[in-house]
């Protein structure tokens, strides 16, 4: 994430409300429980934010019900099979309307102790 320049260190100011961060570690294994890879992600502790103060709205992009019905009608009319999937990811460079200040993740060194 450092190489991708996902964040930028800035000096702490009095008017900043800091959002904490936490690491989530996961071990991916195969059917025989052999380790395939280790995964890590950094999560912002958004539960510490207050709607209307720290952010104005939340949403999850979803399709319209009529679109789903149209797809089902199309598939059924052509005797096609259905598949379902769930994508669990967020875009690292998604534009934000608000400025968000995170604490520096545990284990990463800051240039100064006064940066976030």
C-alpha cells in the first residue's frame, strides 16, 4: 500500500478526528490444509465515526430489482444456467467527499510521532 501511495502522512492538527486502524491477517489453505499464502488487509475502524459530522451518507452500490428480473427472464427464456458470486473488496483509490485522517497502522514507522 505504501508503494501504491494509498495514503499520505500529514502533521496532526487539533481539528482532526482520527479514525483508528487495525490489521486483519488470514491464512489461505488448500483442501489438505497446506498453506497457500498469507493475506493481510488494513481496516479503518469506521465505527468511531459519527454520521453528519464525519461523513454525510453511506451506500453500497447495488443493482435495481427490475434489472435482476430482466436478467432472470433472459436466462430462463434461453434455458441458461445461473451462477452467483460475491465480490468482497474495496477500491483503494475510490474518491472520497470528506477528508479522513487515520492513525498510522501498528508496525509501520512514521517520519515523526506527530504525523497521521
